[in-house]
C-alpha cells in the first residue's frame, strides 16, 4: 500500500504541519492612536523595533528576534510575537519629538525613529 519512502514522508508532514500552522500570525491594523509607533526605531546598542501599519512588527534584541510577527498594544505595553516567540516591552515614554528628533522609550531604553 505505502512504499518505504512514502511512510517517513507522511510522518514528517504530519509532524511539521501543526508546528507551521501554530506560527501563523493574526495581525490587526493599528488604530489611529497607535499609528504614532509606526516605523523603524533603533537604540544606541543596535537593538531595534519595527512596527507596520498592518499590525505587523519585527524586533531584535541581544538575545532574541522576530521578523514578521504581530504587534499588540495595551495602555502600557507593546508586544511583538510570532508563535511562541514574543517580547513584551513596557512603554516607558511614548513617541515624542524634541529638536527635530523623534524618540520613545521601551523598558527604559531610548529608541530613535529612523527614516
């Protein structure tokens, strides 16, 4: 009925499909109030947060990163995640402009808006 090659391929497929489907991302477009966070934000140590209008987001810190994740906001937090990998940032200071430079603070770290 099944060849010796087909059975391992079938088992591998059945094992991989749940993992891949668990990583699917449900993005919700940002509200008007959240749109001030859209863009590429970079800290002096090279870590970055990138937030998209469609609710997507990327981040890179010293020990983890996500590309193509979903972004969610609460009053005091910003979370970017993809499947089981996520990072919750405390919004220490929302974006603000001073002397032509736009910055925000997440977890006490200053991020500067990059064009």
